[in-house]
């Protein structure tokens, strides 16, 4: 059963790889005409872990899709493949400054095709609502694409981060979380991960609810290590966007 499932997703992954690369996508040609240097496309494969920091526990669940004023204007939500990029976000937008924040642990359950940018060029950098509503951003969600990410290979460590996703419904699933307090900022890697259940309306921080891998409780640092092979796969699967 597992072999059959593996082969199914492998074929989907290979077929997607055939689709990306080659011709410049309409979005890039029409709205990013002079900004395709070092631009690539890649796929986030099944079982990749994604992390998202949020100040409120109930905002970790992304199973309902949010849009802006217009139903055709999609929200882009940001994720990372390591916990480091999510810590500061977990401590913002809290109702009370004494409350803890949270980092959600998500699993990719269906391959996700995205653009990948060189962060030293950063053609996809936006920080205002009206920019995210613009066609130059919204078109990154068209033609089979689901947003964008940044890539790097500093110090011989491959990195995929700042993953801005749209069209993510049915492609990712919230499976766990970590509670982060102000004093925990320098030791998040040692924090235990707890299981998320779809009916949870508040955190269940209890030793009976630890997230297990191979029947063993794990920390956020372990998630980083477990995810590195997927990060390498995403990085090595990048294809240049060329004419």
C-alpha cells in the first residue's frame, strides 16, 4: 500500500516537473517583464513540513480560505521550512502581551508548484495590502502556480524559506504546534511539539498530546533535521524560467 502511494505521488511529481520550466509563464511575461533574472520554478513535495508563526492559536488553522474585499483577490499566507523564520511572527498580534504565541506545523499533502526567487534580487517583495491585491501579485496564483518562495545556498546549506502560498486549500494540513513564550525565543529548537486535532479550539499542552515520530516525541529542532532532505529535494528540483 505504501509503495503504491509512493509511486502515485512520484508520478505526479515527475509530471509537474515536466510542466514547469521552458516557456515564461504569462504572469512573469505580462507583469514582471524585466525581473526574471535567476527566477526559477519548483515543487514542494508531499510530506514536506511547513511552519507558520501566529500570535493566536485559533489562527493556525488554515483549512478555511480567506480572501480580501474581492472574492477573486486571494490571501497569501507565509510559511517556512525551518522554525527560525517563524519565531518573531509567533510573538506578534497577540491579544495580550503576556500570552504565548504559536508556531504551527503543517504537512504538504499534495504537490505545490511555486516560483522561486533569488533573495539578492527579490523581485517578489511586498509589504502593503494594496500590493498584494495587485495583478502582479495575484497572477502568481494562476496557471497552476501557488505563490512563491526564496532560495539560498549559503555555507553549503540549501535553504527554502519565506514561502508565500495561495491556493493552498487541500494541499497542506495542520498536524502540530509549539507554544512560544517571550523567554523561549533563544531556545525554540528545544521545545516539544504537540499534536493538533481538528476539533481543538485551544492548545492542549499535555504529555499525553505530544507529537510523535516513530513513536518518539520530538522537538522543533528535530523538525528542522527531518525536513532537510525535503528542502534539498525542492532546491535540486528548481527549473529556470527561460524563454
